[in-house]
C-alpha cells in the first residue's frame, strides 16, 4: 500500500473510532392535546375555563373536567376544542369561531413548548351532519304528534351528509399533521387519534315520562339515532381514519345504557349524558347574548362522569399502542378500550 493511501486509511479509521455525540435529551414536559368540538371541549361537564362561558362572545365551554384532563398518558394536558366548532375551525384556515382562531395554529405553539406525545381529535358533527340541528328537529317532531318523524327525513339525507363531511375531516387531519411538522415533529413521532361520537339518547327510556324527564324525543327516533345514525357516523369516521392513516377510537357505544333519561326513575344518577339542561348562569357570564341556544347549550352532551370514563378509555387505548379500538362498558361498570 502506498504511504499516502496508508495515512488516509489510518485517518478514516481514527475518525470512525471517535464516539458519536448523543442527541441532547428532550427535557420538555410531555403533553396530550385535544382538538375538536363540544363533545371533546367538555360541553356538559361544567366547570368551564374562565373566558369560555360567554364572556365577550366566547361560548367554547372548555371544561376543566373534559376527557383530555382525565387521561394519564402525559405530564400536561391541553384542550383546544371549542363548542360548535367544525372541521374548518380545526384546520389551518383563517377562520374565527366564538372569537377564537385556528385550533391547528395554536397547536404549533403548544407542540413547540412541550413534547406532544398524543393528539386526539373529535370533529365532524357540526359539518354536514349538523348534529345539534338534527336534535332540534327531533324535538320539534315530538312536540307535533301528528307530524312526521325526524328519522323519516334523516333516513334519506344521512348517508349523503356523512359523505359530504368526510373530506372536510380529512382536510382537518392533514392540517393538524402539518402543524405538528411545523413544530418540528417527524411523522410517527406522536400518536394521532380520531374519535367518533357517543349516542346521547336511547329508546330504552320511560315510554310516557321521558319527555317531561328532559328527553322530548320520540322513542322510535331515539332508536334510529342510537342503532343506525350514530353507528353510520362512526363508520364514516373510521373510513376517514383508515384513509389518512390515523388511529381510531370508536365512542359510538361508550355511553350505552347510560344515555340521557336511561334511568327510568327520573333520576340522573348513573347517566353519562346530559338531559335538556337550561343554565341560568349563562346569562350571568354572557348577558343577553345567552338568550336562545346558549341557555341550553349543555344539553345532550357527556357530563362530568361521562368525560371521566371517556378519559379512562383514551388512556387505555394510548397505552395499548394499537391502531383501533372501541370504548365499551366492562363488567366492572367502567369504560375500557376493547379491540
């Protein structure tokens, strides 16, 4: 071997023998972040964050008892969800909802300051499915016993509504991923979960008193919602998760037998969903702006007990490191993530 080549070889060998400097440890606190609408903001759970109870037009109703705060998967929990939000409000689009801008844009700041390990998204109900308006139409049908049922209309419209919703949720998912990329995260370095929705009502209510008890919905309409509309909604979101490579957690049966008015005695004990709830405090925080829908904004949403159980299921799902699961009540009476 020539002298020059020998020297070069020795230099290369010496360089290879040098210890590789380890990447600096990420000392930022770990975090889980929730984005989406009322079902995940904590609407119905009470104990709302100051500034989100109608003050200056902000009706986001982010609860300190929201499911993300009931999880045990990270050192910090952040809730960016807002009651009434749709997919565009989650996306990076320049939108404003209840005085707040893009949830994905705010995620960038949180993900920069913390080491986000989990992002959970629940969205779509306020897009084409128009879930709140649908409930109102079903209440109107109950009030008019001689009119047609709300399910008669939904049966023809629901599949098309879900189909129109799907690409909007897919766009929101893409923008959340873009936000995480902008914050310096590589694909696959965090868990991204899309959830579906739990049925707020059941046909297993008191046949006569369910209306006065706070659930003025025809039993047949409630049955259609629980057994057809909500499962189809979940299937549509599952399809979104599959197409986008997002993990999926099915909430469609999460409050089964614990829906609003499922306790036939009239007591709300054991129920995980709110009945119609009129909140006079809305006038205290939101003034005259509360008159109308905001007075009853908490109705037919998971209550504090429901959020605690949903948070428990999310924790099990994250720890299982699986791609999909369903939240079902176990023999112990609590929710569990079941494959």
